[in-house]
C-alpha cells in the first residue's frame, strides 16, 4: 500500500486520537450527564474543525519540506476533500440518531454518553474497514469500479426513492434484542446494564447504543468508498475520516434542534455520491483534478444547505394579516 505515512506518523496520529478521547471522557465532563446546549455544541464544532485544519497545515509543512510542494498540495487537498465528504455524509447519521433517541425517549442529558461510546466504536470500525479496503484495492484494482457503481446506485436511490417515517419497531436488530435479552422497561439513568435479584438486565440505553453503532456500519458503507475515490493513500483516508468522526457528536447537538430545516440536504448528498461514483467509473479515461473535486463537493453541499434554509424560512414565516 503506497502511503505518505511513516511509522511515527501513524503512531503519532493514534496517540493524538486517544488523547482527544481521554480528554473528553475524563476532563471535559464526558462522564457527567448534562444537556449540551447550542453554544457548547458550536464551540466544540469550531474546536474540532480547527484541529482538523491544524493537522492539515502541519501535514502540508512536513510534506513541503520532505517531498516537495507538489506532493504537499495534492495530499492536503485530498485530506480536506475527504474530510468535507465525510462531514457531509455524516449528516445522515444525525437524522438517524435523532430518530433513535426520539423513539426511546432518551433525555438529552443522557444522549452525550451514548454518542461518546458510539464515536469510539465508529473509530475502531472505520479503522478496520479502511485498512481492509486499502488491501483489497491494492490487490484488486477493479474494486474501485465496483465502489463507483455502488455509489451511483445509492445516489440515484436517494434521489428517486421517497423515504417515509422509518418504523424502528420493525428493525430486525431491535426485534432480536427484545426477543433474546432481558431489557428493562424504563431508562435507568445512563446505565447500560444493571443487576436485579442477581440477574443481569440490559437497559434501553444499551439498545440505543447498539442501534447507533449499527447505523454507523451502514453509513460507513457509503462514506468509505467515497473517500477512496479521492485517494487510495490509507493515511489520508483514515486521518480525514477519523477527524470528521471526532467532531460528529458536536455536530449532532448543533443540528439537533434544526434538522427538519435541511429539506434539500439529502438531495445534495445524493448528487455528491453520483459525482464521486462517476469520477471513479471514468478514472481510466479521465482523472478529475482533486481541486475540481473539492470545489464541486463544496458547491453542491453549500447549495443544498442554502436552498434548504431559504425554503424552510419561507414555509415557517407567518403571513401578515391586515
């Protein structure tokens, strides 16, 4: 696997990620139940984006010094593009998490802990999937075309298939857990399990955590092939993906109260998948410049957000009566 990552770069990155997780868990109230307000979520969102861009700047300076400016520009642009794609596609995670928390009536002050463990699980899962994908692509280059076709089909489906309200009660994972596990009727604070009369019980919070992790598996199937369309360097793929995931929990709380306003965002995400899938399918005949890819993805997402906010502002505006 060709990569710019040296052993110390890999080690340094994983130490950095571990430090951020421990900081959140032990120093910044990650173990204490509390309601995450808009101001706190916005501050954390700015922090995580700044950390990612700081990493991109440090990577650029290192590559510029060691291998030259052309490689530095290319790899860092790939990193930023991959980060933007993962951030954009992760919005779907936010919508699904909202549905799960609403179905189980999880108080907002308890949601933070579930998402913290969900993010840790997602980091482990994505790391395994990305290394597996890199190995497969290195051995079987044609898999890129399979990824491209899958993204095109997914994008078309997102555009033409009308999605109604999902019925979680019919979810096969939920039905299996209800049929095979002892689950308490009510949420027991933040506990995932408890012991009653010497018998271990699982709480609805455990069920929520499992469903959150399952949702990330599903969305990873879209997002990881999409980033491999930008670069096959596993260091760039992994770092851009993980940095986006680290800020996912803050983005959830930032968007939770206004998710219903992004009415056209799913259409924008579908167009992003169609563009990336097409890019992968035509790579043998024409390689879309990475700068163009970044511009197209940014333009599509920005347009979707702006149109959504304009449309919902008009629909919620109260008519003036004379």
